[in-house]
C-alpha cells in the first residue's frame, strides 16, 4: 500500500495486529483527543474566526441590515449601562 489515506490524529489505524503497537496507537489517539478537547483557547479561536467570517459575509450581502443590527446592539448596551448606573446611584 504505497498510497495510504491519512487518518485523523484521534483515530487508530485499522489492521494493527501487534498488541504493543495497537496499545501505542490507542494511547497516541487518546492523548490527541484529550489535547483537542482540552485546548479551549484554540477552540474559542476557531469559533470566533467562524463568527467573524459569517458577520463579514452578512455585512457584504446586506449592509443596511448590518448597520441596523450594530445600532440596535449599541442602543441595547447603552440602555443596560444606563440602567446599571441608575440603580447604582439610587
């Protein structure tokens, strides 16, 4: 098999018959899966990049709605801050 398909880091290759090699492959896959799950900053970065791309796509497709959404969010944040300050100063 000169042209092997690449498998994900978190998977164990099929056809391993040696128990020691199988255990090593399973351990390697398990550690890779733990690293993928535990790397929260990287996962957040991927999600943030995806959301930014979606926002840019939305802005390019409908700039008026994007402007209205930004204005609405700004108004909501301003209203929340105003309410918190008003409660605090009472």
